[in-house]
């Protein structure tokens, strides 16, 4: 498996260049094709349900404005990708909201790259539910790039050199690992992080992480198992802040990619994500590859 078609969301966020750079570098590694997409934010359901009047002059002015704004966001897309050595690109302005539009297009991609919601730039943010909506509606792995990174990657350094797999032996985590195999094979270090295995014996078995370690070995990937406990405050000693503990561990091993199986489900147009996933998405400082 390789990432031959990568879709990247293009908007007006301050760290857009970093998102495009990471997507382009991944495409270069697999001799792939990069598609840049900017959304107008006008849901296509309005057209399909005939809730808008195409002849309304005020609507025409608004449409021109949002299309021009989306087009401006794409101005630097191709030049930046080409400077990074990528020649196979295309770009589009799409009349749709970010979540639905990307989810639809991502069904023909190997990977979709988006940005983390930035609370300080709400005008350019697609919202905290945006990653979950794309993830649960597209059938495609999602790589989320943080709006604020930790340590800067040295010039010329390849992406995803130090990878942490968040492993709970669930099907979402298994899907995430399989989707991440192209990156795991190129990584310098891989850690299998398992939290609170003593409370999940039925899922993990007698040797937590060992079956996954053997699976990765057969793909030529050497991985180290890290068994950890979440904080357990209170009389009942229930795990708390597992997401924060996971991020803390990832930072301690200089992780530059976290692989996470995201639990979630769609309810009409709302996406609900599990607590660990939500914590990671709100506090991440490294790229996170999620699968559902």
C-alpha cells in the first residue's frame, strides 16, 4: 500500500503552508498525486433541495465573494508543492461545506490532510467536529496537522520519523495501524503505547501488544511496547485523562506522528467522538493520523 492520491484541505488558516508542505512531502515519498481543495462553505444540500434562488442578485454577489476567497487560498498551493519536488497536482474550488465536501472527495483518495481547529482563528476554522465528520463519512484515513507544533522539524528531515501507535486492541486502532503502514515502514522508531491494559484483559490477552508487535515485524517494522497507566484519582481508581497521558508519552519519545483509532459515530450531521480522541484533537502538538 502507498499514498498515491492525497487530498489536502486548503483554507485561510495561518499554518496552511505547513499543512501543504507535509501533504506534499508524503506524496513525494510515494511518487503520488496531491489534490488541493478549497471550499466555499455553502452546503451543496441547499442546491439539491432547491432552497436557493439562482437568479437572486444578492446571492450571486455572495457566491462570487466566497468563490474568490476560496480561490485566493489556493494561490500558493501549486508553487509550494512544486518547490518541494512534487509535479503531479491539481486544485479545485468546491461549492460545499468543508466537512461534507472533503468527505465526498476523500472517497477517491488514500489519505486526506486537514488542519486542527484553531480557537484563535475561528473565522478560518472548520470547527471542532470537522475532523470527526470527515473521518466517519469518508472511509479514508485522516491526517490532522496541529495549528501549533512542538519542536520544529529540522530542514530536510523526513516526516513521521518517530511514531507512536495508540493501541487498545480495538477495530478502530487496527484500522489505523493498517492505514499507517506506509509511514510505519519508513519510521526510525515505533512505539506501541498501551494504557490501562490491566482493565482490558479481555481485549489485550495475556501479552498486551505482542500480537501487534509480531504483525508489524512481518511487515519489516520493529516496534517497542510501552505499557502505561492513566492517572487513577478517587476512591474507585478509575482511569482519568488518558488522552493527556497519551500526549505526554508521545512528547517524551519525541513523537512526530501519532496513530490513533478514533471511536465515533454519525448522528444526522453531527459527529460524536470518544473522550480520548476529543482530548487528543484539542491538545495535540504533533500530526495525528486517525482511522475509523
